[in-house]
């Protein structure tokens, strides 16, 4: 047995998300300091950084809504195709004698083969 406990996948994901959040917080701090160094008041820099974070959140939300709509649409299309009868049924035809002579007739009595009328 080892002395170190095994790190689960959930813990790894949590640590990765924590590092990502800390990195984003550092970048936001750098942005605010850069804006203040450029002559913007501190409150204005905070508002700009807050609006940038909000715009990223709105972009992620709109993308997730678009993705959810796409998945739902594909699901509904697949469900419709699964429930539909896409088999092509040919009409029941047979060769027989009928009102227009010997030929290929449907069940309704219509002749469907090409034939020549010899009305001379």
C-alpha cells in the first residue's frame, strides 16, 4: 500500500476549476490595474471589468442555449424518423386479362404497362 491516498477524478476536476478561477481573477486584477494606470478612476475600472465578465457570461449562456436547442432539434428529428414509416410499398400489380386486353394491372383495375391501341 502506498502512503498517499488516490486522488479521485472529481477532486482533479475541482482543482482544475479552482486554478482556472484563480487565473481569471488574476487577469481581471491585471486589467483593473492597467486601466487605473492609464488614468481611469478605480470605480470605472471595476465597472468595466465587471461588464466584461458579464458579457463573457452572456456569451456562454447564449452558446449553451443554442447548443441545447440543436440537441433538442436533433432529438425530435430522430424521434420523428424512428416513428415514421419510411418503407416504400410498391402497388400490387399482376399480369392478367382486363378491360384493355392482356397487360399489367393494379388492384384498382388500371393498366400501367405501355401498350399500343390498334384502332385501324
